[in-house]
C-alpha cells in the first residue's frame, strides 16, 4: 500500500490484511507512495523499485 494512496487508504489496507488471516501474507506501507507507487510521478521509480524488491524478497523467503 502506498502511504499516500488515495484509492485504498493505508488504514483500510491494514484492516484487510489483518482480517485476511493468511499467515503467509505481509502488509507493507511504502513511504510517500501513491496508489500507482509513483509510476506516473517519480521518474526514478523509487517507490515502485521498493515494492518490487519487497515482492521479490517475499517470493524468495516464502515459496
């Protein structure tokens, strides 16, 4: 979830993750990111890069 997500606010995202009850799930808020993780606003794609790194780490440790 992006910290500045205006579509799915972080409080709602956190609640969804909490009630999902999947022990393999990980909920992460990306600081400063919007709903699209900055792909339209950040030419360096920092938030998207952080999101991809977190996802790859989850795959590596979980699957």
